[in-house]
C-alpha cells in the first residue's frame, strides 16, 4: 500500500526527477532520490510544511531540485524509472536516505552538517542529510 497518494502524472514527475538527479548513480542512487522526494511529502516540518504532494515537492521554490531547470528532466518518463518511483511511493527505503530530506554532491568529503542538518551517509557522489526525529517525527 502506498505511503503517499499519487497520480499517474505525479509518478512520472518523480520518475523523471529520480533519473535527472541520479541516473549516473544507478538504480540504488535513483531510489534514494525517490526516498528524499517521498519523505518531503510525508514531512510536515521545517522547509516542507506546505508540501503535500509530489507536484509541489518536485517544483518547490525555494528549496527545490536543480534538475527541474535542465532539459533532461523534461524528457518522457521511462517505464523502468516509473517502476523505481513506484517502489519509493510504496514505502521502500534505502540507507542513507531512509529519513533523508536533503542531498547534494560536494566536491570533497560530506560535511557533518549541511544547513544545520546531520549527515546520514554518502552513496557514490551524493551526501544525504536528515532532520532529527524531534524536528520531523512524520518522516
């Protein structure tokens, strides 16, 4: 059973976002980006109080995703990417993005904190960051 509601159009948006942000990181990297996206919809805290669906999450401004400014994001969703997106919508979680709300690709090591949020780990090029449970119990 899905952990968030989504339409077919929103599933495509998430699939396109996952591909555009992390295709070079393989399926697991893409799944982690999906975790961050789903977590942002689940969260009713911090920067995500007004994000209630995947459409709002993908295009949140400020604080959205750089990929939405690139033409690659606007290509049609592939079926394999849709399947990965559905897995994250269904609640599959992958460390270090399990409770992650942010990720970025540093030029060096992952900082212990990023904008006051703690690093939960690195996968290939991306560092993931999660709020404390006290700050965001819904995630």
